[in-house]
């Protein structure tokens, strides 16, 4: 399996066609998806996984990736690097399963992702999106050096846009 990047406690790999169960575990969980999107049924999740696998081929380095705990190889969540509404602007994202929330993994993940992100996107800034009520995610972004930029619509929903410049990340 191709390692995308790692941190002290985590490693990130591309999803494979064998990951339908864990992909659904994440995307079908209403609590985990609360600030991201509507939870998916198993059929929707399976189709979404196939879309993601095809996306890898068309957009090397971008997409949604599986997140694992190093010491146990447990699936812990997902990391994403995607365009904002098909623009040239790229945003990173993450989702953690409930047992892995609130223990600093999101902050560790975002910080560890930045060298990979800036190598991959070759842009001067990376963005992150969050709903205004998702205070926990905003706190993670602030800890990682992101600053609030503006509000925008993403998939029909108003979201806060945070940004981090390459010079501040390195």
C-alpha cells in the first residue's frame, strides 16, 4: 500500500477497492458526517468509494484517503485534499471516527499533512472549510496556523473558509 504521509501516531494511505466496509463505517455514520455531508447508505457509500478511486487516476495526489493508527492499524478516519467547488483553490479536510475524536489526532493530522499538501498542490495557499457551528474544527485549524478568510457557498451550504500560506506552513 502506498503511504501518502504519516505523523507520530497516524499513517495515511489511498483507499482501495477492498475498503468498502471501512469507507461505509465513516460515510454512513450520521454523527461523524454531522458537519460534512448527509450520511450515505451502503449502496451510496460503495458508489462514492468507486468515484474516489477513479478520482485518484484523474487527479494524482488529490482525493480522500484512509487514516490509520500506527500502533494498531485501526482505521481511524479520512483525510481529503480536494478543489473548492471545482475551482483552482484546494482545501484539506478530515473526519475521525468517534473513538478517535478529542485526543489531538485532528491537529496532529493537519500539521503532518502540510508538507505533503504543499508538495502536491504547488499553490501559495491551502484552504480548509467548516460550518460556522463546528467550533472543534475551527480550533484545530487555528492551532495549525490557519486564519479565517471569508464565507462562501460549498455544495449549496454556507461555510467558513480558512487559509494557510505556504510560507507560514514551512
